[in-house]
C-alpha cells in the first residue's frame, strides 16, 4: 500500500533537481537510495530513487533523483503526487515526535545580555532568523547553529554569540 506524502512543484536548475512539498516531519527516512513513488498517470505510481534530498524550509525539499539527470527529464515529474511505501510511511509517522520543536517563547541572550523573547522563527534556505522585540523594536537575528552557544529547552533559554555590530544596526 502506498501513502501520498506530497507533490512535486517544479524543476530547479539544469541537472534534473525537483522542488517538492512533503508532509513529513523528518527526512530521516528519506535518505539517499530510498524510493519515492510518483503518480505519473492516474493511479499509476512509478518508483524513483533519491540521489540527494535537502530541506529548504518546513515542508519544501530540494530533491535529486538518480534517474533524472537534466531539466527535460525531470519536467515529466512536475505537479505529480508523491507517495512512499507502508514501511517508510510507518517510519515517518514514528518520527513525528522527533520533529524540531519551535523556540517561540524562549528567552534570547547575546552572551550574558538578555535581548528579548522569540516571537517568531523564520526558516529559509538562505538564513534561518528569529524575530524578537529589542528596545521596543521588532528585530531579526540570525539563528544559525554557528551563533548558538547554548540551548536550554527545560528553562526555555537560548544563548547566542552574535557578530559584533549586529545590534548596532537596530539602534536609532
């Protein structure tokens, strides 16, 4: 039995990569050499092997299939339902609780200085950001692993080591 988990949106680049929207909480089960099934015709799903998969945001992935080497060959899979087999679906379902928890509501410190409380997380492929209120202004800060010194989920505290001058940008 197959379970539909998303849809292909468009091609990306010239090497046959696809942008796909997947309703999964973890890509742990969707690794290199795993199979995804594309609905090429109504009720006809054909298997394709994952070459690489990369998370772009919460539900959008960049997918490289081993069988698709150029844009033209990948075009035939655009706007198609994507499914997984029962075993993969069960694994994805069991990983649901491992999904990255939101940091909204956490206190944010720059080293030892309290900056504010996270009001929103903005996840993008280019730069993950957090929005806080700092000195009565909404500001966006980089939320990259290189800047995170400590994350205490029990006490809802995140300590950052931000680049010099980044807060000066928001003053005045």
